[in-house]
């Protein structure tokens, strides 16, 4: 094992220097440096290692540089547990220290799993060179008008007090919201319905439905769909009032209110264009009805309350109609003083929501608890809100279509079913992304390198400024943005360029989104020019790294950063529950490989079992089961492989090191048949590896080992191996086939179980000093393809199956078989036995009987078998019934013994 560790640690560097084949680039998506290695790390890194090791065996030069995502709130929160009111520099120091410790722990685990890499040359998103590249790439996007600053509604986490990207959310399907149906008093009724309103009707209301009552104080419009039909209705128990609702939803309203709702008249939605209503919380304000395509009749009332500060569709409608965006919610998710004294300081997600409903109680017709999927902060596990604030964005609309076109040339694996389903996951996420907010209100990250004019808010961002900041980063370290005064950060050249004084500027306080950080890893690791052959990450990265990398690469160089994307699932326990510390069902990879500390923990299965489990289970489904039963099955599979490889290795113990392993002399039909099967097996395995169907490789390997190798060939050739003369041609031929089988199986299993494969080579008599992963490309001979041999063996095995069913005894060696056949069948059988009757033919070996007699018959049957007890005696040496008398060896064994005596 020490030799293997040494070889593994230098293998990556060796192949970069010595392998001359085409380059295969697997670009490593950086894991967060935010804790101990976990089972998800094992899935990801082992899958990557399986692929690059297979590519190495195919003759590729591997480009694989491990990396770590070192910034972001997950690291900051863990580094600051229990500590508050710290300076920005102190927070950054603590976060960096935590990240470095996590990297060291994770790196040690990855190395122990046998992952091939140069672990002294990794990339880190907090490295100076990496950060400088980010600053320059941000400026390039700015110069191309692909980044901009604006006030827009973004996902905001009150618990983290920062904006979040879609990839930083997780959806809670059991979230409960209070949904209310609210009436809004009409100030101007559409002309189309005025004539239908009786004189006794005092008020007409528009009905809206919302699951966010807390947004009503900042209501700025009601949206309708001009293509829908609307109705003026009366409701039992509400005399003197009429209501406007979408015609298709009248029946649903009646069921909800449990009151009779009667349609007075119906009119087209376009008639609502000039209507006005009284603001639900500020009676002195009159608000408009505005047309919008996002209004549907799938739920609600067909009229949508619009708060542009808290919804992307609402925001776009406001933008179209030049409505000024109002936001009454602060960074903590509480109402500001603009919301009024009754609401100021209340959290919109709790008491503020209740307060709004209390204030509006007389206008709420119905309320209900609605359980639905709702976005949560993936770090704090608390609900988020949509909140308008001044942020930096990437103009996704300018990039999106090019990205969609670029994606058409990208292969998504697994191709059928499995965890990827199809490329639609990435494409769908891309198509519905309205914009990408890339600024964050934290300190542990790359500073957003912008200064602002205090009066106008105009950003100051030039190439000369970026060059100066990169110089300061080199001279003063990563914290320069927080440690240096303004006069050091802004050079005179920049002040002159913009004709401003230092007193007129203020420094930006935001950092870049971590997805922007990692999304530019292609630019740093691949030198901004190469395209990766493969990106491989978990299913969640359709909305994360896969997408951010695609958008940035398309924006700056017009192409996808990858040719293919491979997607794996996530670990779950035996009950299918997602693993989490709170549920106590997390499985530590160290417990799998080395065993737990207590009696209830998993036994020590070893690294081979861990890697086999990953290969067999990580690519087929989005949920990857981890349980004792699954691990036991993996351990049994590894044990079976190990036993067969050890048996094959044992058969070669006396094979001369200088033997011509490719010699095809003296091969039996059975030997040629195995080579034929071996070629087919190798071709199928190679195709599966090419398509990253790793589970299929494992399945095919176990089946081939169990059936063709162990049950068929090894079983049928034991007599030749153990009892023929050491240098007998038929024995040597069998050994050469065993060697080919061992070579093929070892190379098949090597990407998955590299430790076991190298161990085979360590003990191989013909591989002295040779290391498997440094042995170059080995391909089966195309001469092994012999379909005519397959025809002969299929017939012989069919005869054997018939014979076994007829046999009155378990040990068929006690029987003499007579096979009646004619025509082509007899011709094929004679290729396995030239004599009419014999104990030593190839057919006898295959049928495992004492002797075989071939008889030509005139029957219309394909063949017929008759069995009789043999007249021969048991040979004490070979244990076959081939001896002429009870106490003597058979003729073959006597010859072997005579030669031994002569030798002695």
C-alpha cells in the first residue's frame, strides 16, 4: 500500500510529462471550503477520478486541477459562530483561517480515496492571481455593457442580510403562508359596466388574492389581462356592493366563500384600462389598473395586486409604465418608517404580516392557510423575501440567446434517465432566469471594485483603476480594500480622468457573488482559451456553477466552457431521506473506509468498497442510497472481484516472464471462444466508459466474471491447469488466455478500484517493475473476433445443458456420454473431438464427463444424448474417471509422473 500511495502521488505529474496523447480536460468545480469532507465529496471526487483514470488508460494526457471555492457566506457564518460586532478585517481573517483548515481536511480525504491529481498545485478562489483575474473580467463585462447597477427586486435573506442568487436558495415544500382575498374600492369604474350598476349599489370593488399580505402597504397597481373575460358580480350577504373578478374564476370564488355569487354582466379585460381604485392602506392615494401578460386564471381572482419592489413581473410592469419603485422594507426584513407608525420595525415575515391583516380586516373577504413550496436561504434555513434594492446585475437578456445556442452543442450525461433526465434541466433554468444579481452585502469575498460619486451615484470604474487595484492586491494582500484609506485606493490618474476630487467619492461596500467567483474558474484554470471536455457536478449545479460558467464564457468568448456535462445525484439514507446533521443520518466517508468509533457504526469497508459504491449508485438516480445493506452488497462485489483476480493471478505463477503472451498456437476452441467473448466484453465496456455509463460497466464486469470467467472458463479448464504437464502446450495455451482475461479485467476495474488493480500488477509474474497506469494503451487483438467459434461453443454448451438436465448424479465425471447427431451438427462437434470415442478431447473437457462417443444418426433431431455409468476408474491424481484400474493413475497422469521422476 505504501508503494501505491507513492505511485498515486506522482502519477498525475508523470503523465503530464510522459503521455503524448491528446489532452482530456476535466475541469474541477470547486467545493466550498466550509467544513469536513462528507459523502457528497466522495461521490463527486471519486466519479471524476474514475473518468480521468479511464481516459489515461486510453492514452489521453489528463488535465485536472482540483480547486476550492473559498469565499461566501457558508464559510463566514461557520467561522463566526457566536461572535458579533467584529470589524471587516477580523471577519476576513477568521473566515480565511477557517477556509484553509477545511481545505487541508478535505484535501487529505481526497488523496486517501486515491484521487489522481497534483495536490500541491490546486486553485483557490482567494488566491491573488485568481482575484486579479476576477477584477479584470468584471471590468471587461462592464466595458461591454454586460454589467450594470440598478434598483430591482432580488431574493433577499433577512437572516443573512444580503441578496441571494437563485442557486443559493432551497425550496421548502411544506412552507405555510396566509392567503387572503381582499376587496379594493373602485374610484373609477370602467364605462363598459356603468350601465349595469343599479342605483342602490353604493360601492364597486375589485377582488385580489395574495399569499403575501405584507406587500399590500407598498401596492402600486392592480394588473389585469386584456385577453381575459371579467364579470361584475353580486355576493349574497354583501348588499349594496358589487365585485369585479375574472369570469373563469367566479365558480371558484363561490366555493371559497361558501356564498352564492351571481354574475350581473361580463365584459372584456381591455375595458379595465382606464379604471382606478383606492389604495388598500392609504385612502388618499388612487392607483391604476395596468395590463399584464403574467395574469392568468389558474388561481386567485384574475386581478393581481402589484408591488414592484417585491416581484419580478410587477417590476417589469412598473418599468413599462414608468412607475417609481417604492420599498418600505429594510435589510433586516422589517418595515421602515415609510410604512407608517403602526407597521414600522415589524418583521414582514411574522408580526408585520399579522399587523397588515389586522389593519385591513374589514376588507378581507376570505383567509386561508396555504401550504406550498417557498424559497429559503440555503445557509440559515430561514425564508427569504423579494426586495428591491440597488444591486449590480449581469444583463442576462443580452447573453441568454447566445448561451442557449451554445448549449445545443453540449452533451448532457447520463443521456437516458438517471439524475440528469435531459439537458432540459440546464436549458429550462437558463430560459426563465430574468437577471443575475452579482453583488452581495458581506465582507468575505472579492470586493466589487467600484467607487461612486456621492451626489449622482455614478460608478467610477476604469482600466487604470483596475490596474491600480491589482497592484495594491499584490503589495498589500487580500484585505487591501478594507485596510487602505481612500486616497491610496484611488490614484490621481483616475481622479483626473473623471474630473472629480477625492471628497466627492465613496467606496463601494459590496462583494462579488460567489457564483461569479467560481463561474470564472475556466478563465483562470484553463488560461481563458481552452474548453473543458467535461464538467462533472451534482444535480443542483444546473442552477449554479454549470450556468454561471456558461454565461460568463459565452459573454466573453462566445462559446460554452465545456463540451459535455455529467450530472450525479445526492446521498440519502435507507428511507430515502436527505442526509442532514439535524436528522442524525449523515454518513461520514471515513466511517465507511475505516469504521465508526462505536458498536452501532458501520464496519470498516475500505476504500475499494467506497469507490465501488460510488461507481454503482451515483449516476443512475437523483437519490443515491447509503445504507448498511447497500454497502454490504458493494463489499461483496469487491470481494468477488478480488477472489477471481487472485485466482487468475495464481494460475500464472509459473508463466515465464519472456513468454510470447500473444501467441495463438495450441489454443483450444474453448480458449478461442473466451478470447472472442473477451473482445466483445472489452468493446462494450469501452463504449460504456465513453458514455460515462459507469454503473453499466460495474454490472457487466460482475456478470462477466461470474458467468463467462468463473462458472465457465475457470471451471472447465481446472484439469488442464492443475493436472497437465507444466510445459504442456494445452496448459500453456490456457495460461495465456488466463493472462488475457486478467489483463482485460484488471484494466476494466482499474478506474474504479485502482488500488486493487495496481496490487495485481505488483504480483504479476510478467509485470515486474511495471505500474498499470504507466503501462500505456493495451488493446485486445481484433483476431480474437471469431464468430465461427461462437457457433461451435454454443452447440457444445447446448449439449452440456441437456446432459446436465439428464444426469442422475451430481458429478457428471462418473458418466460416459454418447451424442447422436448428423449433418452440420456432427461436423461442428467433430471440431471438438476428432476421435469417435475418447476421454481426452476438447468436448470431454467442456461436457465434464469421463468420455464422449460421437455417433452419426439418421434422426431428424438436432442431437440426442445417452448417458451410462463409465467403466473407467477414478484417477487418484486428477480425480477424473479416466484410469484403467482402481489403484493406478490414468494414462495422462502417468506420463506427467514419469517426466517428473526423470527430472528428479
